[in-house]
C-alpha cells in the first residue's frame, strides 16, 4: 500500500476494520516479518540465558537476579537519553546499528558457550550491554512505526507488534527448552538468535525510503531533555497515559511472577500445570492484542477501562477458589493488560509531534519498565507475609488506586499549567501598557 506525502504528513488509503491492514504497507510488512523471527529468537535467548546462569552458578537465584537487574538498570538510568538520540538521528539507521550490535552480542555469547569458555561474568557483561543498547533501540523502534504506516494505521500496527511479541512469548521458551535438550546445551540457542537478526537487518535494508515519512532530525542543543519533559507536562493527552502506565508498571511485572507462586503454593500445581497457567495468561495477552488490532483509534474510555479491568481481574484471580477457575480468569486479565498497553502506546504516539516523538517514547519506556524494581519487591514482601493471594489482591488494589491517582494528577497539573499560562499572559499585557 503506497504511502502518500501530503504537506509533510503521511496519509494512506482508507482501510478501516481489517485486523491486518498495516501489513498492506510493504515497509511495515518487512518490519513485521523480521520482528516475528527476532522476537521468537529473543525469547529463546532469554530462556537460554537464565538456564546458562543457573548452570554456571550451581542454581544461584541471586545470580539470576543480578543478571535481570543488569539488563533493566540502564533503561532506568539512560532511557531518556535514548529517546533524545531517536529524535536527533534517522531512526532506520539507528535501528540497523542497534540490531547489528544485538546480533553480535548473541553471536559472541554463543561462541563462548559452545567452546566451553563462558563464565558468569560474561553473562553479566552481555546483560548490561543488552540493557544499554535497549535504551536507544526500544524508543527508536516504537517511534519508527508511525514513519512506516502513518497516523491512521498506527494503532493497528502497535497491536500487531504486541501480537507478535506475545506469540513469541508462548513459542520461544518452549522451542528453547526442546532445543536445549536436543542439542545438549544453551550455546546453539544463542547462535540461532544471532542469525535471527538477519531477518530484521534484511527487512530494514529492503525498505523503500521514499515511502517513509521521516521527520527532519532535531539539531543538538542544550536542554532537550527538559524540553521533552515540559512538553509532556503541558499536554494532558500525553500526561494521562504516561502516568497510568507509570502506576500500572508497579504491578504488571509482579503479577506475571505471581503466577508461579499461585500455581505452586496456593493450588499445589506441578511444573506442567504452572506452564499451563503462564500459557493461559499469554493467550489472553495475544487475544487482547488481536482485539486491539481491529480498533481504528485509541480512546480515553478504553485507556481507563483497560486499567480498571486489569485491577479488578487481578483481585478476582487472587480470590479464585479453584485452579480451573484461576486459569480461566488469567485470560481476561491478559486481555485487559494488553488493551491498556496498546491503547496507551498508540495514544502517546498519536499525540506527539514528530520532532518530539523519540523523547516522549523514551519517557514512556522509562515509566513502563521503571515500576518493576519498586513494585516487585513490595508486592513480593506482601506475598511473603500474607501469602500469594494477598500479594495478588494488593496488586489489584494498587492498580485501581493508581488509576485514580493518574486522573487526579493529570487534572491538578493541567490546572497548574493553565493558571501559569494565564498569569504569563496577564503579565505580558501589563508590561505592554
């Protein structure tokens, strides 16, 4: 589907209602195919990485925690700078460099593991490097989507990306587990992931630059990070989804990890039954992403409704008296979580001007990942003291409280901004007399 440039804005022929309408765009089709392959490889590598750490340390949970922390810490520290780079440089070129580096890391780790020379500090270094690259790659990749499909099909493309991610989340670990057993170790998994990046790089290389809506790079200047933060603060249509995601992220990661606790400690389920629970949640997330792909645009009602539903279904899973009912409730919980995520992502991107989109998405990614280091230990402590059910239900209550807090904060900051603007106009008028 040929894109047309009209006054600097990309438009595409009207094609509402089709779940896969973004795939008619050649550039996005290349991007999506590469993304499916790479997402499966990425989840395979994540499984192999955890397995390798446990092998190298004799089953140390602390070492596993250090690896996870090293991978996500850079986003908390440098995520905003990554978004700024996405505004300064052509996104397609940045993505090509970042994906090449990610593939090189996987190849290096694969060679070290296959040759038997891998040590746990190698995994730590790789995890940290992955996190540093992600600071730039994630906001760049997310803000690049609109350059391929335009504003009209952006919500659909974001939902399809979420579908790809959740499908890979189901397939990747399962395939990795089988291959680790068949191939006798984790080294081949890293090598397979390294080669999966060829699909992404090939897709980026084959894109038609003439069909991309590429904004002019933002020149380097002082105060660009503060400018991005002020831009979000002054825009309620940006502030509300970002605040909602900030509060929701406190509970999202802890809910995923609570599935293991609920299955094992509450329902006395074995490993296979735990796997079924994780799959049910992932299936719900996939269904939610496909439902989002049918929508033509995000709405405030859907944004708040998804967040409230996620909180309510968390509480319901915590109260579930039987394991089959718990499994069934995991499906709408996954649907609600993905509805919130896709609606917030699309809302933020559609409301952002092209020259600010990278910085806005840098902030979005920061708050999306930043809540886990705070919320996970807090809710873990609640689960330790009061049991897994209490941890899940408190998480649901915090989610509902977060919805209210995000709405009130948005209104309060909006009133403050309006009053400041009025005072500024009055002062300027007084000075002109």
